[in-house]
């Protein structure tokens, strides 16, 4: 390493020293996320019928490099369908401790049922709360398990720690963010 490279590095450091720091006073001030940010998984529904988009094909589980997804399919009841097909996901679980947020599940899903939303606050002390079941990920559920538990304890609504910059992604149809 030569003197020239060290001088260049020190020049960058000195340049940043006199700039105003970009610090967000989190959680009092919400973080600004870009529209393409990938966070907590969301299972979507068909907008017109309200049926779940997930047909229990397990392609997301096969594509997951961390083996974080478990899907158990069941036959759909024609009289009272859960999803628009012969099968539906009876059990859909994601172990968030294993998930690496790569988006492979989102890419593998043929129906667009699995999308990665914008929620990122998922810290907790309980191992069981990191295994998200289908009921925890369906559209309309706001916040992670610890956020919902804290909101129920305090009697306040769930407060998400982010605001979107621009319009949300088209894949997130039906997902409501404040």
C-alpha cells in the first residue's frame, strides 16, 4: 500500500468529517424506506374474492436456500374454498431466524402470493415468536408478533417505524401502510 492510497483514504475521511451527520432519532423519528425495500413476508389475497392466493405448491419452500419455509397443502373444499384451486396451504410457516431475506420465495411463487413487505421491526426475546404462521402473515395483519403483543398490552395501536418514500411496489396490492 503506497502513500498515495493512504492520502486518498485520509482525504475521504477528512471530507466526511466536516459534513452534517445523517442520523435518525429512531424510534421517535420514523426511518424512510425506499419502495424496493424487502422486509417481513406477507401472504396476499385476491382483491375481488378475498381468497388466499397461496395454492400450497411448496415452490417457495423448495427455492428457499435457508430452508426457512414449511408448507403443508390440503384439498380445497369446493363448497367453502380457501384458495382458487384444488389445494390450499393448510400450514404455512416461516422461521424468521433462518430467513436471509433474499426474495427467492417471492420470485418462485407462481401466483404472487408471497411478497416481502416493508416491515423490518421483528426483534423479540421468545424463540416461538420468530416462527410466523399463515395467520401472522396474511394481508391485514399489521406489525410483527412482538409489536402486536406490545400494542395489546399497552392498549395502543401498532406503530410501524417507517415511512415510505414514493409509491409502494405493485406486488403489495392490498397491503395497507400508514
